[in-house]
C-alpha cells in the first residue's frame, strides 16, 4: 500500500535562500510523505508546491473588435508565478504564435495590434508557470475581431421614388458603408440644388451599414437630377462615424454622376417653380356659339396637366368644363352645354409634374349666344 521514490534536483548552489520543488507524477498525491535533503547546507528553506496556478483571461474574452494598441488582461491566483507567455491565434485557436514572454506576471500586456493581420477568428492564450514549475493556461472564451480597415462609402442612393418634387416635400437619402458604423453628432451631406447648395443633416442609421439623411425641399431649390456637390460632400460636422473597432470612416464619395453616386442611382427632379400660363383665346370681347377652341400657352416644360373652367357671371364662380388631362395648349369646347351669357370668362388651371400650380383667366368678358335672332315686330 505504499510507494516511494527519489526526485533529485541538481545545480543549486550551497547557501541561504528559498527553493521550490515541483513533485512529479504519482508523488504529487496529498497522502504521500515527502522528505527533502539538501547536501551540507544548514540554513535556508524549502517549499513543496504541488498546486497548479489558476489563470483566467479577462480581456479580450470574445466579441470585441480591436484596432490600435489594446490591453490584454488576465488574473492569476498563485503569488509564486515566475513566467508568463501571451499567445495569439488568428484562426480560431487552431494554431498560436507568441506575442510576449516575461518573467514578471503583471496581469496585463499592452499589445500593438497593427502588427497582426485582420481576422474575425482571433483568440488570446495566456500561460503561467509558478516557481515550482507548475503550469496553467487559459484562452479567450470566444473569437474576437482584429480590424485595422477604415469603413468606406460604397454607394449613395435614395429610398424616395424617382419622380418630380416641390417645396416642402422630403427626400430620404441613404449613404451606404462597407460595414456597420456608429454615429455621434450630426454629420451632413451637401446636395447640389441650383444656385445655393442644400446642407442635409444625418437622421438615422447608427449601428447599421446605411445612414439616412433627410432633405426637405425649400422654395427656390431646383435640380434636374438630384446629386451631391462633390466627392467630399459628406462631412462629420463635429461628429464621428466609426466602425466597431473605432476605425474612423473614410468619407470620400463617388464622383457626382458616376457609378454608385446618387445621381447615377436615382432620377429625382426638384422643381419649386410654378408654371406660367396665359389664356390666349377667348381673351377679348367675342361672341361664341357651337364648338370653339380654347387656347393658352405655358412656359414650364414640366407642365403636364390642365383643368378648364367657365364662369357665366364675370368670374364670381366657376365650373369645370374639362377635367384633368395632358396639357396640349388647346381644348375644343362644345359651348352648347353652357347657358347664354354676356359675362363669360375662361380659366385655365395648369399643374406641373412636381405639383406646382398656376392659372390664368380671360382678360375680359365674352358672350355665349346660342339663340337665333327672331322678328319681334313688323
């Protein structure tokens, strides 16, 4: 029921001091009696240490995204740790290489990550050895990411439909990055909209790869194909756009009109100018009956709809004689459906593609007369 053996350590100089022995194999069991002899020395002490140290990696421990210089940290329970080694794996733990080795266990290591390739499957391993030679290790609980690449804009588009828009209407513009970004403050995007550019504020999207800017059209704005001004039209405006690893975003946009630009992706027209319409006939004191041509001119190339009204009381009230239809500049009116009057006026109401409106009325009253003259006396 008993066993015995001898473990010999050599190379220790005679003299005072403290010496640590690691008991190997089966002799580490607590129910063994261990006797140590030490040459001719008469002073000094001997420490018998059969307990492995306990080490626990505390950071990074899974899910982090790192760039630049970071602190690898761990904790140990053994005050007799004599050496520690920090290892790095960029393949999820399949293999490791040494980052740092030291004879002092401080519980932390300042690591300049720029010397390691980007990876989403990075793990840290820390091994410690106590003075008796007992060892322990711990590894990050899960993979973390090394990311030294700044997020960049990949596309600018709009969730607003291709169409014509007028003052007061809102256009939603999306700036897309190659990865998720976090935003602080209010970045801005400058749009080309005529003689004065529109500076548009960031609205939403932090934590995603798509940031939304909302452009509310102001009076006087105009654009035949809405786009930003230049490749540097995206500004931080005192805010930040960072990825999870805190890399600042590259803000350079595609050239206006080029592939991936707002202008290339969308066909949004901004039109805040009301059309100009002028009734040309009937416009003076004339007498009409049967079918006649109502005519007018418009100066807006975007004018596409017209409604025609008639008044038989000099313009006090109007009724429609022709509903909304494409603006051709003329309408053949069968006057027989309208009662005779000497105070008739025509009003033409024009709507452009953006919804801007204008109207014009005959300059003077004219007469509708469908009654044949009759002999009243001889």
